[in-house]
């Protein structure tokens, strides 16, 4: 029997979402689970992430690990080029688990900022640089632009023959601009699965190659996710934290709560929160509904955003993530004659103080009218983080179905792209260029207020 150290504490959801109201979703949750597993719900063609062991079987894990070692042997740093789901999952795991002596991983193509990319090139000056470009099509603007920049940069620094061994493309199996370029250039390739959307792709080659380069055990990551997937096959809300989480957040949304805040007390979880925001925002934000996903980092944000959470408008719910054990044993020093008022803390582990800060925060926010629940992770390592990632993916799919949206598409993402293509004069958008430029000129810049 699979087992993972992950619990969901829902005690502070009362009175807004008492246990009986969460349990009232049981029939709907079972229906959503059937839709997900049998492929009868919307977006069924994008369920390839459901079984992590099949998504990343041993042979593929071995190939990824071998490739990562080869890149490590021939480079000092890796630049990952991708946007959204093509980089956030990998960055979440790397920021959470990579040790200080790990090979550095940089991320490009996540914006179109000249300053950002030029600063990165300056940081990489004098280093041997490997590239992993991740794009299904190879034509998504941000990563395509960044790949042009860095591909030419690596070729100029290393020579064309050497560059062919330093560049890996993770892309479509057969079609698209990037797979053709990779084949023509002799680049190693991995496949972006057709049945896995970007935000669900962290446990595929999309995320696993950069994670392996950073020295993180990808087998343990996938094993943790696989164990969680087995446990999620149980649809009972009482014994499935992922399904209880999905039901709880829908209960609260139905009562007028509009924002869910992901709160944590560990800076190395920052990008896990960023990954979570994309997963839930892109999956559920459709038809003018769903909770808006936000995040805060405690205790730092308790001295800023904490004021709003405690006493601002009451439309927030909060999900806190804590790490229960395995943290460093750093203790607060004993300082004779100290006047800083910390004598009562002398000799106590910093982890204990941080945990009590969490307990104080969850209570205070609940007393202030913010229903909150806590995901308790036994420790932060590859296996438990893999389980947490899968927990969120599975809960997201169920939550989307409970909210009657397709949790696997993202039609709204195309709006800005089409306007941008028209403004930039991309071939095929000529008929829209005049129309969009006219709209912009009629509204933007017409009512500017300046200092003269």
C-alpha cells in the first residue's frame, strides 16, 4: 500500500465551510472522478499526467538522467528556455530542492525584456553554457525569441559542432518548427506528450531534464507522485485530502469567497506557489468564474500583506503549506546580558519558532474572518514534493469539473497573442493589423495625465 506524509487540516474552515457541507459534495466528487478516469469529461484528451509512472517510465527516466549527466560534464550552467508550464514546474522543484553546490539553472524566454536577457548573458559570460529549449511548436513568441538569442550566443562561444552537443530540444514528436530545427542541427530531443498540457507537464521530460541537471533525484520525484496517484484512486472525501481540498474550495467559492491565497513559511517554496497559481488560474479561470489564485510568503509578508489578510475585505480564503520535519537544526544563540528581548527563545530551534509563527497566523486569520486550511507535508524532499505536485494536479482536475469548466484548456490565453501578432505585423494577421492599431490609438494614450 502506497503511503505518503501529506495531510489536510480543515479545522479552521468552520463556520463558513463546516465538515458536513464539504461532505455534501461526495456524490459530485465521485462523478467528477469517474469523468476524469473514464475520459468522459471535457478535455479528456489531456489526461496523460494521470499516471506518473506511465508518463515517465524507467527507460525514459534513464535516458533523461544520462542526458543530464552529459550536459553536466560539458557545461557549467544550463539555460532553460520556455514559458508558463514549460518552465514553472522545473523551477518550482529546483528552487525547493537543489543544493547550494548544484549546477546553476537559469530561465529565459519567460518574458520579452531586453534587460532581463542581457543581464543573464553577462552573468553567464566565461561559462560553458548548455541549453534546453522547451516548446511544443517552436513558434511561441517569448521562448522562440530567447532561443534565437541563446542559440546563436552558444554557437558563437562554442562553435557549431560543440553546440550540437550542448543544446537539447523538448518538443513535439513529429511536427513543428522546433522539431525540424533540432533534427537539422543534430540536437538531442525529448517529446512533449500530446496528451499533457503545459501546466500538468512537470513530471514529463518538460520538467524532468532541468530538474535532473540540478542534481535532484527524478526517480524519487516520480515515485512520490505515483504513490499519491494510487492514494487518490479512493474517492472518499474523508480519506482523500486532494478531493477534500477540491470540495472545500468549491464550498467557499459558492458562498461568495473570490480569492484563494497560497501561504507558506519557507522561501524555497516561492516557485511552488508560482506553479500553483498557473495551474489553478489557467485551469479554472473561465466563463467569468473561479477563485483567483494569489500567494504570500510568510513571515515576511505578515509585515505587509498580512494587514490586508487580517482586516481587509472578507472575500479571501487561505491555504497554508507547512513542512513538519527534516528542517535544519539551527538554534537561537544564548547571549549573556542581551537586551533584545529574546532570552525566552534562547537555545530553541529556529524551525520551532517558525512553526509557532504558522500556528499563530492560521489562528489569527481565522479569528479575523479568513477561513483557512493547511496542507501538512512530512518533509520537503523529492518524494514528498512529487506527491504534493500530483496532489495539486489531481485536485485541480476535480475542482474544475465541480465548477463545471474544462480544466485542461486555456482559450483566453490567445487574446493577447492575436493582438500582439497583429501589432507586430506577423504574416497572416495583416487584415487585423489596421483594426487593432486603430483600437489602440483610439483608446490608449488619449487620456494621459502627466507632470507636463
